[in-house]
């Protein structure tokens, strides 16, 4: 934080101070600075929180590079391993790690779609039993995500059971509403379903 010790409170440009604090602390989403007379500044902050982990293809012979992103597409420092494991993963994005800029959202339509998907998905109660494991952006016309079947005890022969949901890139909110109505109806048969395609007027389910 800029040093304002001994400076007259009324000579401080609060908006400019807020900008400087944000610039120097990329983990903060919002900053509000208030004067409290006679000689106190109150600083209120809102921290950026990761909503997903982004996997970018590593260099030849290396593993994927992992980054945490918030709901605005800003790259963050990686959270502790246990928190990172719980985050949905975003894969298939064709950008280079060198394109990442501090405090600047990722310039990618696909990332915008993924973040819109995560935001809308989190608002629908019916999806609480079906957390998103992965969003794949490798083909923007056929974007899909995988849900994890947490609600039931699976046989030992089935490990990490997922169902693929093909959603495309348009009408995300409307398609999720269709899915929220469909999942409770087919819940008991989900272990037999390989994918659900929401790109058509009537969803198509493919079995294993």
C-alpha cells in the first residue's frame, strides 16, 4: 500500500489511492477507501476468489501448466492443493501462457462462455448433486462439460463416474434450465448414460 503516513487526509485523492492499491495487489477485486476524521483512513477490500483452474498445454514433454482464474477471467495465485482439487477444470483453451497479463481478463470468447456457464450453473439448486468436473473448450461449436455423480454410491468397477454434457456456445442459460428439468427425471439411470446433447430442441442422451 502507498505510504500516506503524516499526510493531510484531505489532500489524499481517495480514488487514485484505490487504483494504486488494486494495481499493487492483483488478488483484490475491489477496494474502497474512506476518511474517518480526525486522522484515519479505512480501507475495505474484496478479495478475488478462484472459480476454476485453467489447464494450458505445457511445453513439449512437460505437464500442463495450471492457473487459477476468478469469475472475471483474472489469473490468481494458486490456492492450497486441497482447494485447487475441488475447483472445476477448464481445458482445451488455445492460448499461450505468455499472453497472460496481470490484472487483465483473458482475451478469449471461450473463457467468457466457460465463466458464464459456471456462474449460471451455480445458481440452479438442482445441480448441487452434480458438480462440474471439467469444461472443455477445444471446439467452440461443440463446447462440453462433465458432471460428477456425487449423489450415489457407485460400484467399485466404476471410478470417478462422469457424464458429458454437450452445450455448444449459445443460449447457455436456456440450455441449463432444460438440463435442470431433465436430470431429476433420469437421475436413477445416469450411470448408464455417456452423454447428454443439449444443442437440439429435444435433448439427446447417449448410453454407454
